[in-house]
């Protein structure tokens, strides 16, 4: 008294494409907001409106020592990480906006800029 085998249909998984829909030849722009202070460097990439975040990486995420967060090396590592993440999303062109703390803080960007 064995049970009859039920044939299972295999469904091909649809390829999940992240990022905005576009052709390979088209430029797909993002905006890299770079905040460079004396304590850390933030690279935050959004769409052109600034509403949708594509990725956000800081210098502190790249190094283990607190004193290294604002270093040019940490900023370079963060930029490479952002580049790899944007390739996965299909973003192939970037506008760059760089800023320092401003206000009561210093108006010049830190070493990570």
C-alpha cells in the first residue's frame, strides 16, 4: 500500500534585478553624497531625487580602529565597496556632492575627502 507519486512541477526562478530598469547602453545616474568630517567619512548614494537610497558606506565600516575612521585609506576602501554595490544595482554613472560639517563646525572637508 504505497502512495502514488505526485509529479512536482519545477518552476524556473525569475531573475531578480535590483535597481532602476534600464538598458545596458544607457547611463543610469546616482548621486554620491560624501560627508567628510575629522572623525569619519560617509558615502551615501541615492537616486537623482535623493529619496531612494542605493547604498551607504562609512569609513568606520572598513577599518577596525576608531582612529582610522576618517583616514584617506578608509575612505578609499569605502569608495571601492560603494562601487561594487552600485555595479550589482546597475548604476553606471554618479554625480558627486561633497560637503563638510558646516554650521558651527569646520567648513573644510576632512582627510577622507
